[in-house]
């Protein structure tokens, strides 16, 4: 027993069959041993991990990543500690009844739980997901590449941490003001060389130039007009040339001045572009907002509740009383855009014409009519349509 407490068990010995049986069930296993590769084996799946061991620092690291914590432990008091705030809730457990009751009402839902289907309900539509969530784990996943990090929150403390060193910062976050401060002075630019003349040559062809450097005057040279501009570099004046009319505009490039032209009428603006600041300009007042953009997460923010959705999109399809459908926009969707494409194949009678309606997100991220509007039905396209025999809505 004394032997395993020494340096011997920290080496190759503990990785053998001996430590997997008797030794690791004693006191040494609660120390350094379980932090190694040993506990990833069959040992930690036994009774040992169900006791005091998993409640220590060990379970917060490697142990809980096994099958054990997916069973009994996470359903007890352990998940209310720091363990569930890290790795545990990323599994299937948080989708059970436990997380729907106590756990999600605590700090846990503000961290990891919002990645699951749970946050598609009423909980995450409140103030919770707009606060602490983006500052911690969520922004390192796919969610940050979509909605959260595009808000004002991620432009502050988040980008100054480790998150900006991942792929997220190379897409959305670093395009803000934050990357011009602490972040770009550390990891992205890495050295002082990229700020000098070196970037005008071979350096700009690497990953560094695809992030921050090429946004400056360097990309206006002859280098960015070649292979480099086919990537994310074309955020500057170069995109106004013939290059952006090809494959380039289908990427993230079109978030700048370029999207104010004809390019935004393509598939690009229907996805990511209109969720940024671009939609506050001329873009959303044109053909773009008549498509799928304003029906996505964009309209859930403050943007579509302001001037954008109350302009050409809603005014073109007033209701029978002549009022603009988004005159009192609260939390809904003006479904005028996609109605045209769907109603074009039907009869052109007055009863079958698309009307202005309110829609709100359902549990499956689809849309359904509000209860205050009787006589409307929802099609597979996700918008509200008047029934043929429907009367006036209230």
C-alpha cells in the first residue's frame, strides 16, 4: 500500500492490471492516480466513482467524462456543483427530467445546458441566455457562431479571454472593436512582424492575414488581388472589383459595404449577413428582408423591432383594414416575404391572398400563428396563411 503512494505508482506501474483492481480503490486513487489515464479505464466505472471520489477535484477533470457520471451521479447532488457546470451537462442527462426541474433554474442553464433542446423553450428566451451564457462555455461552440456573439455582450469581456483564441474569433468576434485591442496584440498577430512590411509579401498568404491584418491597407496591394482575396480578406475595397462577383461573395465577406449592392440578393444575405449591422442600412429595406432573413433569429432581437421591419417589408402587404402589420411589433414575425412564393401557385382570389399576420417560434424552432388570430393556418414553410373559409381576424 505504501508503495503506490510513492513515485512508483505515478509511472507505468499504475497503468497495469494491479492498480486497476485493489490499489486504486484505496487512498492513493483519490489523489494523483485518478487524474491520469488510469481512471479512463474500467476502474472508474465501478463503485469507486460513485462514492466520495467523484465529488472531489478528480471528477471535475477526467472521471466524469466516462459512463459513470452519466448514470447515478449526475442525478444526485453532484450535478448541482461545479461538475455539472463543466462537462456533465453536455451529455444526454440534461435532457431528462432532472434538468427541466431544478438544475436549469440555477446557474447551470446559463452555461452548458443552453446547448441542448431545452433552451429552445421559454427559458432561454428570457434574460438568462443574454447574460452570463456568452461569457463562458457557449461561445466556444457553434452557438456563438450564430446568434450570441453577435450581440453587444461578446464585444466586451468575452473576446479578451481564451475564447478568442479559437475558431470563433476568426469569424465573428474579431470583426468588432475588441480585436483591435488586447486580443490582436497577443495571439492573432502573435508578433510585431505582421504589422510591418512583411505582411505585404508571403505572410499575408497564411492564416494570419485572413483574420485581422488584411483588413488594413495591406490588402489593397497586389497580393490580395490574387489568391488571398478568395478567402475572408475581401472585406476591403478589393471586393468591389470583379473578384467578389464570383465565389468570394458567398462567404463571410459580404458583411461590409459590398452587400449594399446586388450581391445581397443571393443566398449569402439570407443566412448570416442580415443578422449583423448591415441590416440596419439599406440592405434590409430592399429585397433581402422579403426573404427568409427576417424570419430567423434576426427578428428576435431589437433590430427587427425597429425601423427595418416596419419599412418596405411590412408596408407592402397591409391587412384588410389597411394597417401596417408591424406597426406594433412586440415579439413575432411578419411573414409577408415568403407568402408570395407560396401563394403564387394557388388561386388569386381575395380570400387566398397572403395577409399580414403574427407568428411566434414554437418548441421545434418553427413558427405558428398567435392565438389572437383565428382563421389562420401554418404551412410547412413556416409562415401563417389565411384559410379559404376564414373570416376576419380580431
